[in-house]
């Protein structure tokens, strides 16, 4: 079991449909959705890139300089990155707040198992296979088994078509 550093954040939906994400460690990101499974972002530390939701709840973060890291949505507003160094915790979403309450009760583990870690690296073929799995899941309406609610909602519910233009406060950890 790995006990990653938790980094809480809050999202604010802006008038132009983008999101301003504020991390409790002082970082800030401005995020804009591009397509069904991609978010383009830039931050207050001169970083930029894209986050892409692949299959099996894996998130690919590609920086503008070409570096790539992978994350995995754990449900309850939590996303683990890298080899478990950090877990981003969404304090805006219902699932994130619920995860905090359940964690305090000891019902949601604050540790990460090896099985929950994202891959260290993927080949282009493996990434494409995960994209195909995600597309198949979307077309069949299958349940992703987690998302914000931790059990019944699909990760893709974050991309729903609500009044907010399809943005969710839990788009790609």
C-alpha cells in the first residue's frame, strides 16, 4: 500500500465555459474542453498541455514539451498520478466531498494499492487500444464503475450535456 500526498483542489466554472482550477498548494490551471475526451490546460507556472481520458479510467497528461505522465481516476473525486506520488482530491464535486467524509469514517482507504496505480508508460498501440475501449464503452452505455459517486456513475458523466455546457467539476483529476 502506498500513501500518496493529497493535493486538494477546487474548480470554478468561468463565463466562457472554461474552468479555473485552484490547488491548495498554490498552483492554478485554466482548463478548456476540446472534444469528448480531451482537456487543454495551462497553469500559473508556465506549464501547458492536454489531458486525455483513455479507457480503464486512465488519464494521459501530455505536456507541451512532450513529457507524458499517466493518472487513474479512483472515484470519489480522487485521481492518482505517476507511481502514487500524489492524489488530486476534488473538493468541488459531490463525490470529492463524499470521499472526504467516508475517508474520515475509515470507509474509503487513504492509501493506494499497486493495482490502482496508472501505468508508468504506454506504447502508442496500447494507448489506441484504451481509446477503442473507451469508445466502445461510450457507444454501449456501459458503466465505468466509479466516477464522482464512487460506484454508479460513469467517468464520462463528467462530460454530460447539462446547463453548464458539458463541463463538470471533476473533468480529469
